[in-house]
C-alpha cells in the first residue's frame, strides 16, 4: 500500500509511531486480478484520507462482475490487521449494509476468502438479532439488510463502527428517505458506497451520493444546483446557445474532476480477456394477427386520440403505454386487464374507455388460461428458441427475464407445457430462500433448465453463471435495468460462451423504447447517467405520436433510422475499433471502448451485423432454426482476441 505523506503523518500520527508498510494478505494477493489490486489501493487511500485532506469516503462504481465484494473484503481484512503507524490496526468493527437478497452472499464470500476462523462475521436476520453482536467480543463485521437496519437503528447507533460499506448504494440517491437519514445518523467517517450502475436519474441524486460519502464537499444543495446542475442540464437542451453549451461542458468537466478523486468506475472491458465469448442478439419478432388487430383498436381509441391532441391530464398516456406493452408480451395479459377493470369498482374512466370494445376482437370463447404461443410473435420465437437450445446444448441452461410478474406467469406455463425443469425468483420469493435458489441453479448437478427471473428482484447482485443463455423477454425504459439483468451470466466463473437475446415486437412501442434507450448519452463518461426511469419520463405530443404508431410495413424501424445502406444481407459494418474515434454519439471519453454491457448509441448499433427477414442466412446454430417469425436481427460478438 502507498505510504502516507508528511501532511498525513502530521495530522494522524501525533504519537510519532514508526512508519510501517501495510500489505495485503499474500493469499488474497495471489487470487486478485490487477484491477482489483488497484481498486483496493484506491479504497485504502480514500478511507485513510490520503486522496483528499480530511475526507474519508469513496464510491466504487465498477460495472457488475468486476469483484467489488472481494475488493472490500480484502480492504477490511487489511485494515483490521494493520496500519501505517506502528502497525496498529486502523479499524475494529465494520458495518456492511446490503439488500436483503445479498446478505448471505456477503457471508459466503467472507467464508470463501478468509474462512470462518480468521474473521468472525455476524449476519442479522429474524433469528439473529443485533443484541447478539453487541454482547459478543468475537465478531468484527456486522452484515445487515437495509430493512433490518431501520428496525434495529437504536441498537446500531450504540455500536462504534470504524467503517461503513453500503452495497447497491445507489438506493441512497435521495437524502430525504429514511434509509439515507438512518445511515447519516451513524457516527462513522469512513464510508464506502458500492454500485454497479450509474446514477440513474439526475444530478440531484448524484449530489446525495457524494454528500453521503464526503459530506459538504460540493457545498450546499442550493449552491451545487446553481454552480453545476443548472448549467449542465441547460447545456443539454436542444435550444442551448453556444455559451450555454460551453459553460455546461466546463462545469461537467469540473464536477467529474472533483468527484473523480474518490469515485472509481471501471467497465467490463478490463476482464473481457478472462471471459468466454459473448454473442448479443436483438431479435425483432413479427406480431401475431390478434396482436395487430388489438393494437390497431387501441391506437384508435378515444383516450389515445385525446392524448395526441393534448386534451387529457393526469398522465393517461402511461395507461396507454402499459396496455401496449402488455399486448406486445401476449394478448392474454391485456384480456386479463380488461376483465379486471370490468369487475373493478374503481372509477378510472380513461382506462375503461381505453379498453372499450376490445373484448369483441377476442374470439367469443377466449380463455386466457389456454393461451397459445402463436397469438404472440415473441412467445412464438421464444418457444422455438428454447426448443433449439434444449436440443443442441442439453447441458446448458437459460435465464429468462421479464419486468412483470404476470408475464413470468405466462412464461412459467410455457415451461410446464414443454416439460422444462424450471425455478423462479421474483419479488414474492422470500429473501431467506433466494441465495439457495441461485446456488441450486448454478450447481453443475442441477437438472433445472430455465431460471425465471424478475428483473426488479434479480437486478441486484445476483450471480447466475450456471446459465449461458439469457433471454430478455421484454424491455424497460431504463437501460440500466436491462443491463443489470444481462450481466448476471457474462461474468467471472462463466465456462461457456454466453448468448444474450433481446426480444422486441417489430414496429411497436417496444422498438420505440429500445430506440430511446440507445439514443441516450451519458455525462462525460462519469458515474452520472441522465437517463430517466419510467416514473420520471415526460413526453411531448410529438413523442407520443411516435410512440402511438404501429409500423406494419417495416421489418425493423430501428434499422430504418440508421440510414444504413445494407439490405440486411449479412451486413458487418466497419470494425468498432476503427469507428471509436469518429462516432457521433459519445457515451464516454474517447479512450473508452464499447464492449461492456451498456447502452449503445445508434451509430454504434450500425456496426453490428444486420440480418433482415429476406436474408436471414445466419450461421448461428440457434438463430438459423427460429427465423420463421423473425423480421430482423442485430448481432454483435465479443471475443477474447478482438474485444468486439
């Protein structure tokens, strides 16, 4: 570890203890990758106050799969055993706060790397209370969920913790919420936030994270808004003047430089060479006849027409969007919503009006429990894809992801009908059982073929390397949600080539959401990402007109927008390495490459392979068998040798 400079010694070594070298445990060093060693040194310098005078906080924002947990365990063990002044340990007790689903995972990682004798770990759950930790002199690390922390706050406050680590810490993005307030109330200067995703909403949330780890470093919220937030946001407006753009870029650079002293973010490129190849596919599926008829009917409804004229308030467009997304997944989901609304006493006139006349489009004897695969273009493609994977790679497994519990119910029924062994993890799965389900799926002895996963429940820290095929059945407004889900399988420990499939319904709102994802631009390659979640999205009337349009004649509206001259006949584009210098839409600094799982720009998508419905002569052994209902495919292959 780096030695402290003279100023640090003057402030922190009043007793003039001899200066000694701090070293990481040799056993850990042997297993650490170069970027992990760098990360540990970075965290050490931050919490020791060596990077900024009097500041002991850090944000480790590495992309998922880079080993943030191991880096923290190594730091804790190092600081607990030694220090630079006379070798005296820097910390005695550490508090790790994490989502409930990851409590046992943290405990397992400690046992994996340090065993159960060298360091004593205490995890809080229904049967093990904080009082036990307080009474014992043996435990040095307390692991607790955010929910349990709030329940046990009074006891936690009575414990002197020397280091606080908040896993998936982007949930602290609002200083007004109870969890953030509770953690701020703890008298612990050394604070680390771990997050695998950029800040998802806005610069105010970024401020909250910064102010949590290093209070006051950006001044007050009002001054921060005036100096940084307002100029940066104004510079992103289409109507911004040259002066406003220049000021915004200058302030964004200043903010990135200042916070860069205690924020470390590495992308997955740095471990690509250790991982098997990754084949990403965006598959556009033709909608079924029933879907098209229902889609037309919805777009012709009075509610949609009024939305497009700007005549309705209270966000009825969100109801319309929700109905279209359900329809894209399967008509039976829309049918269930219509029936529920008929039986409901709730007086939501817009929703009832939206559904008016839709039941007449369904067959008279329609039973949603007896849905068929041909009624949904995506489900038809999915069914064939699962069959091909099962036939060609019987020892490999599939992670099947949806944003919606009702859709997972449909996918679960498909598994039952085809006799596929499956397991499921969603928001209703007890937290105490989640790690056991994951471990069972990852076991090489498991007979489970499909892991049904809710993206909301599974987007946080789950390691699903037992699966080598991941299928995103639907799409989220926020690209971070999809990226988190996709990163579950392509990570350290994966033995097979990874195949990722995004399914989109051709010409529908799903294409528009995908286009919105890939057209968003990050902020100076820093931790901030101005992409909005669905709860914050606002639409102009023109944007709504675009959303509420069904493009029946196009094989792929997204490809049409690329101005690509290819006919879809195995277009390969220029190499991404060559393209990186001149691409229009930068998602980060020029030196970054675009091989990690993150939002693409439209220009980058142009460099992928393109296959149209007329020329689906694709050599992929899985895709060549499912072309019947596919209108277009984008494909990109990342290999150890090329990185693209």
